[in-house]
């Protein structure tokens, strides 16, 4: 029955380290997720192979050692990775794969050693295999439930890591206790277990501070807010007067230069639509685009559709955020809808004079569909006769194929386009595409409202593309092939290397 | 940790413990088993007594069957101005194109996709344009399709050596010689796809009736696809598994049992291109072909009655039929007599053989001409959450397991365009029971317990998701199709009885994909379209 413990712990360390860390820290890239798991499974194979070099007399002692090593490495892995990620992104992957490999190899040794230890002592082999594997999978099941439901929400990743480390140490201690004399040098191993236990316990106690320091290291600044919603993890940092929002580790804005982004997103379109009454914003839960839109007295109603109620709630209540977005969510003209914008657009019957689409970049097949002909065609149904659409379209400098693919897709959906770009220091060169039904659109020559960034001259330059940003030859984003996701992936790969 | 959190955590721990204790039980699924047509079918087969008709219905055109053939005929009649039409829906509305639902979820319980129609399939292109699925240039080289319905990337993936990879045929981790053989195969079928016979027709066409009758090609019908592959030196195990999978997927049996002509038809006939999709793309909907059946239904005219035909004959003044209505369990039968000027028997041949009076007069002898029917199991796993994925390519529309005797599973919400994935979904698993004989498979399906059926249905889902599958599954909706499709065995092209049924001259016509010998939407629609045109005096095109 001790095997319950053994094996549950194997399952734990497995699910925890491989699954959560890769998705949490490296983000949503399928490639990385699968390579981490692949590496882990491969390492388990190596571990299983290595286990044959343990002699029969040594099995129990080695098992204790392996458990202690897993406890130490696995337990501290989350903290190590967090800290490593905070300090440097370069060797981070080396650290990640090295850790994953080491832990995987150790975990791979566990089950063979357990089976051999038990085989030498009791039971038919058939019973043994059945029982060990049953409990192995049961352990996985228990952890699969506990991990997302209880442990991570209540303890956080780093502390959960330490907790599992402690469980491994517990298994080691239990083994020494249960098999007593059969374990060589039991006293020495008890001491070692104690040391590891203390180290992990200290880590467990200090994990909040560790996370704070590592996120601070990662983002470079103090953490003002950090919330995890069912959809994403938001971290808001502050350094002097600079507020920065990160979603899943990706910078969304810096309060120092966000006005550049949002003025460029909103004003070229709205300056040209003095008759605009109703405006739609898809995404933009930070209320910053909203702030710019509400400056127009002719705008009577703004509908903002954002998926995550926790985000819009944060941005309509936290004082320094409402100071930044001028309490835009409290404006009576604003109608907030917390819904999936793509689903909402299919069901609404309203039409809008201006639409601003501020979706996440097309980094997955699911998100790529929000930059497709059917989506834009549905959007077109919701735009009034001489209305205008503006789409956030990634960087025409760093991701030119993706940017121009979005432009081609809008044209394929029947829009006339006016692509433009601007420089946002914290982002780099960033791109938008303005789309109209009739094509009779030209950039505004002046702005009625005072601007911090835009001027007639800046606007002229925004709509001109210098020679190093010449449009490449691209195909439109057809859902059957989803060229955009491939372009986006390849473009950013070239940048990051 | 606050007190409330602690209680919540403790409760969850307890639930986790219960889940562990109930591990054995969790392997079982809450399942509903549907046997469409079984009750009424067995009543007709066993020629059980029916009560005498209590009333008589008169109509100009009687259509017996609400599958794609019957519905296409009804629509075509309406287009030609014939509205005095009575359609008897048969035991299952939409037949093999049926679908189901659970809350907001829609899923197929039969066929679930339509390849981009070939150049010859003008009858299909016409209705797709009518339904707004083709948005531009319906009869051109490359029509534009509404992309919501063209299967979205990633379209398919295959589970091979503990990881998912792109496509159906594994390429990663496969030797160069095997890959070269696959390339040789696809090059050879590509040249067959271009080939034309001495009659100027394409060697393999959809509709099948438009294919060349040049003996150079029809001779392929004399041997099995497996024998043809052997003869051409295609022996790579990966390629052969894939080709076998294709045969089971389209014809319900393995390559050893189907005609080489049919095997090649699968690869050569579907040459539909699109302005906005790749060749080989397919159209799909969450509810499968039920989407098209529903549109066809709406485009027709005249009553649709939930009754089945028990007897059908050519009478003095047209067509006479006996319609039978029963309760859902097949009990409490009532009958009505139907007098029609024209009739369209839009039902599979194994039903026709029991219903048609004197089939020999129409040239059809059941003992000689009736094809073998493959049984199918279609199981919809209604999931409350997406189960965690194993390494490799992310969840695709169609997901198959290399080496599996089953046919993989499709994801009903794949075509959603959403910021966030839906909370719930349905995975539809298909299994043709090709590993058993057709009759043995059918008998097993009728005998099998709910647990045996769901276990068979999970042949591919099980290995892909392990224990996560029962954890995420709310229930399984199983559809048992004892006679899902006619199998194109060697020699099927020269089936004399089927040929005779194709060339009816009224007042009774036959319309079913069985007249083509292969089970395809395009073929069913073709025969429905032809029958309606014949009735309205338009010569076949």
C-alpha cells in the first residue's frame, strides 16, 4: 500500500513540472509545450534504462536517493525556473530542458526501482505490475484533479512545487522507516532527508517572496497587481510613473507611451467621421482606446466587447488605472459586454459607424480565425454605409508577412484598405489597417482635438511605408490553410532567433 | 489560507478521493443507444401482419425516403413547379445524413463531410450555390466557398509513436523508402485522375455514372484493391494501413474486400478545386451533412410524413403504396394506402428488396443483386471540457490513430470562430467494424451491451486521452447502423440488377446512392435529381 505514495508522487512531479511550467513560463507555443513533454518522456526512458545499473542489493537505498533528488530538484524547479526566467531569457531554455531532463530521468527510475524492490519481497509479478501501475495512474488522477482545482489556485505554482518536493522526501522517509534494515546506511540517509526537508520547507515558506522577486526581476519593476483569471494571467508593474500591463508575460502597454498606440488606433478613423454616433470596440478591456473615443462629443454610444470580466473590472475600479483611462468605463455612453467577441458579432444586429478591433496577435490556429475572411465578412455586416474599421495588425517591421496577410484578408473580405504604422517605443514599429467599404478615404490633414502625438505630418508619415518595409508577396488568410498563423510564427522566429 | 478556502479545498480533496475510489466506475459511460430503423426494419423483414389501411392518400408524386436522394428529388420537383408531393420520411429523418444535439452542441450521427464537388457534379454545385455555400463562380474551375464551412486548419493529424503529427499518413519517423513509395502511389493516382477513356469520359468520375466505360479501367473492378496494390508493388506498411483506412472510411471494409476500381475512385474522382481552399479540402458542419439535409428539406415543397413504406407496386394508374406508422418502439402499427401518379423509391436496396412487389419485373433479383452492407458504429462523446492533449500537433478536425482498426474521431466545434474555445464539445468517433465480417459485425452490434459499444467507440479516444476521457465525458450518444452502406466489392460495377434499377422509365423511379454502388452524398443527390427530372420530363443530362 505504500506504493500508493510512491506512485502518486511520480504522477505529481510529472504533471506538475512538465505541464504547468512549460505553459506558464514559455507561454502558449505548441512547439515548446510539446518539446518539453517530449524531452521529459525521453528522459524517463533514459531513467528507466539507467535503473538496470542499480544492483539488486542497492535498490532500496538508490530509491531513497532518487526520491530525495527528485524532491530537491523537482521541488525547487518552479522557483529555479522563475528566477532563471527573470534574470535572463537566453540560457533559460537550456536551464529548462536540463531541469526537465534531469527530473524526467530520475522519475523514470522510480517505477522500475519500486517494482524491483517489491518483486524481491512479495507477490506474483502479475499482481505486482497490476498494482504498481494501478496506483501510478491513480496518483496521476488525483493530481490531475488537485493540481488545477486546489493546489495552483490556492498555493501558486512555486509553492506547489515545493510541496511536491516535500512529498517526495516523505516517500523517502517512509521507505527508510518501512524497510528499516534493508536500506544501507539508513542513518546517513535520514540526515540527508532532513536536510532536503528543511531546504524545501524554507522554500515553501518563502515562495511568495521568491515569486515576487522573480516577477519583479522578469518585469523589472514592482508588481502593482497580479491576478489570474480563467483566461489569462495579468501582471501590472510600476516603476516611478510607468505602469505596464503584461498578459501571460506579453507586454500590453506602458503608460509612458500607450497614448501613441491608442491615438494612432483611434483618431485617423474618428477624425474623418465627424458624423459618427455609435462605435464598437472588440477587445481593449484596458479602456484606453475607449478614453480616446470618448473625447468625441459626436459619439453617442460606445459598445466594448471584452472576454474577461476580471480585466474590465480591474480597469474600471483600480484608482491608478482609472486615472490612466480617465475612468472611461464610467462614462454613461459606454456599454460594456463581457462576451466572446467573435460569438457576439454573429448574434448582434446593431450597426456601428466605427469599429476598432484590438485582438491578441494571431499566435494560434484559434486566434488566427479572428483574422479571417468570414470574421471580417461578419464584421462588414455590422458597419454602417460609410463607416470605418481599424484592425490591430501586429508589426509590419518585425512580422511583415503576417501584417500584409491581414491586409490581404481584409481586401478579400470586400474592404478597401489603408494600412498604416507608427512607432511605439515599448513595442517597436507597430501596424494597423484601416478598412472602409467604399475606398473613398484619405488620412486627415488636421485634428480638431488636441493630440499628444499625432499631427498632420506624423499622420502623413504613418500612411507611408519606407523601402525597408516594402510589402512582401503574401496570400490571404484562408481558414482551410491558415497561412497567417504560419507567417506570424515564422516572422517572429526570424526576429527572436 | 482563509477558512472558506480551506473548506473548499477539503471538499475538493474529498471529491478527489471519491473519484479515485470510483476509478473503475469512471471507465463506464452514461450512454444512450439508438438503433435507427431497427424496429420497423425487422417488422418488414419478418413480414409480420400489418393492420388493413384505414385511409387513402392521393398525391401526384410519392417519395419514399428522407435521405439525401429523396430530399434532392423533392427539391428538384419544387424547382420544376411540382408541389403536389408527399414524402414518407422513413424510420430516420435524413437517413445517413442525420445529426443530433445536446444543448447548444450539434453533432453528426451519420456522415459528416462533403468533398469539394468535382467539375462533373454540377447538380451538387448548383445546390451549394443556392444555399450560399458557394459564393462565387459555382460552375467554374475554382468556385469561392463560404470559408466557415471549409474545414479549418489543422484539418487532420495522426497519432504515431506516442505523438501527433500532421496529415493521415505518418511522415516523421518513417524511412525514405516508405516515403518514396507513398509518393509513387500518389503520382500514379494523379495520372489516373487525369486519364480519359476511349469514350472521352474521365476514368473515375463523380457521379459514378459519368465515368468512362472503357474496359481499360472497368477491368480494375475484377480484382480487389489489395490485389491491385500488391501487383503494383505497394507494400509499405504505413501506406497500406493508410489505404486500408481510406477504404474502411468510405466503403466500410478493408482493401482486400473492395473493388480496385472503387479504391482508385476514392483517390481519383474528387478533383474539386476552390478559389479559397486547397485541393482535397472538404466541407463540414458541426451537425455533419444534416446541415445540408435540413436546407434541402426547406427548399422542397409538399408534406413530409413520419411513415415508412411497407409495400410498393406499379399499379394500373401509377404507383400504389402501403405506408406504415408506428410508435417509437415499433409497436402499435397503423397503415394508409397511397395512390400516386409517380413514385420515387429513395431507399437502400436491402429495404427495397423487402418492400417492392415483384422486384424481378424491374430487373432486380435480391438473391443475385443485393450488395453486402457494412455495419457502422457512430458514437458522440459529449464532453464537459476538452481533455488534455498529448504531445505534437494540436487538436485537429479529424484525428486518427496509426494502426488502429477504428476510424478516429472528429471534433464538432472545430469550425467555431471564437476568441476562447467553447466550454463543451462533442467528439464523434466512427467505427466500421471492418475487422469482423459484415454479418458478424452486425450481429455483434445488435447484441452488444452499452458498455461494449462505448468501449469499442473509444478505440481511438482511449489511447489518445487515457483516464482524462471518462473524466471529461458527460454522456455518449451511440448510433448503431446495422446496414450503413453498400460495399463496392469486386464486380459491383457490372451488377445487372442495379443497372436495371438505374434505367427506370416510370411511373416508378429509383433513387439512392446504392445505384452507384458507393455511399456518397453526391451520388445520392444525383439519383434524386435524375428521378425528379425524369418525372418532370427533362431528359437526363
